C-alpha cells in the first residue's frame, strides 16, 4: 500500500457511454485521475495522446476497432489493459466484486494503488490538541462493566483518513460504555506500532493488539494485524490463521465483518470510516440480514469517502454522521437498549 501521494493516471476508452461512466467511477474510488475518457473515434481524432501510465480499453467487439489499437501501439509506451467484462448495476454485490477484479488487474500493471496514512500523519495525532469535554455516561447505562467480556461488539473499519476519524470518535464517547470494539485499519504494517502508540494514549478506551485466545472486553479497542487473517472460535476467543487476509489489503474489512458476525450475529455491528475502495460493501448485506446496525461516516467529513460511500450504496446503512455524531448516536443507542431491557425485566418480574 502507498502512503499519501500522487497515483498513476489512467485513460479510459469504451464504445459504451454507460461502461465509460462506470469505469471512470470505479478507478476514481482509488484516487486515480482519468485525463481522458472517451470512445475510440475520439482517440483517433486526438493530435497527441495524453500522458498516462495505462490505457484501459473495453469494447463490445474489439474487431470493430482495428485502427484504435494501431494508434495506441504506435503512439504510446504505456501498457494497454483490455478485456474487462461489463460493469454490473452500481450498488450490487456483483458490482463490488467487479470493482475488486478491476483493481486487481490495474495493480498488476501499476503496483499497489490504495493510499494509507503516512507515519507523519499518524504522529500528528499525538501532538497536543484541544479535546472535547468528557461526555457523561447516561444514567440508564449500567456502570462498572468495563473489563467484562463484551456482549456486544462494534467493528470499526477504516483506511485513508481513518486514524484521525476513529480518534475523534473515541474522544467523543463517554467512558464505561458496555461495548467492545474491533478495529480493522488498512495501514502499512511498518506503522502499526505508531498507530498503537498514538491511539493507545486514549484515557477511556484501551487500544490493544489482538492476542490469540483473548475475548474482547468492554472498553477494549482491539487492533487486528495487517498480515494474517483472524477469526473468533466457538468460545468467542480471537484466533490467528496461518494464511493472509483474502483480497488485496489487510485486514480485509469484509472478512472481519464476516468472521466476527459468524460468532456474534445480531450483536455484531459496524461503523465504516474514511477510506479508499469499497471494502465492507460485500459483507454489509449479510450483517444487515442478521439484524446488525451498519453506520458510515459522512462524505463531507472524510479524508476519502469512497469506502463509506460504497457501503452506503448497498442500502444497508441506518445512520450517517461525522465522527462526533457517530459517537453520540452510539451512546444514545446503547442507552435506549439498556432502557428497553430494563423495562422488559420489570414487566417480567
């Protein structure tokens, strides 16, 4: 994965306006600039081809455009990628899988595309800065449950811009909420120590690395490693697999959602923060079917909104807000759940 910086430029050529639009949107999710997006005839009419690192060509019938390939081969040294299958309807699981295949093909030509926070941006989070006033725990939420095994777990999924968003989210939570967090952050593996150190200074919630055999407890923010896949066993204990996370980036947020919800079911929820790509969008419908809550960070508050926007496009989200609003919504939701359980207990007594 790349630290924040410029990414390659890709030219898009298709004889279908719909496919051009969908290709343009897909490559834009990874911050790629497309200085040219047009049909074959427009390419042939150019006085000079644009300076790009890749030509992405998808045609209904390549045999209909022999002059296009002659023009490209004669006038550019950039590789030509063609043969992508048509893009499905946006927002569908098939569409997100299609985007993953496209990104995989692009990375084989251009190298890793996803940008992640640099060491500098992470270190900046540790500098003295004004913090919000501590939030008081609502009266309906029971106290003294910190350290108990969490009955409810929220997955925090993020990529580029995620550490700052997650820090703001945690800063706005009251202490002693009866909930545990599992944090899946796309990050360069070399910066994991920095992330742990920076967010580990939080006064109310303890950032800790995943450990085999550990059960998530209230007050925990368990950071999943980038390298190998982790899951929960039948007892709800974290366990490491001997194989890498599936997909191009670790931890795979989709796989984290699937693995944790396999144990917690409706007691597993998710918040998707700032990030590139569409990680989380494939698993979101399954969690929604369990009855889980799925929330996303608002586009205007993200460093990059592609990932939460993709999850929102599934139609599975029930709340959208900036990190502070997400924290307030979580506190309100836990309070309402505790109030409801208290009333149910009184009615059954």
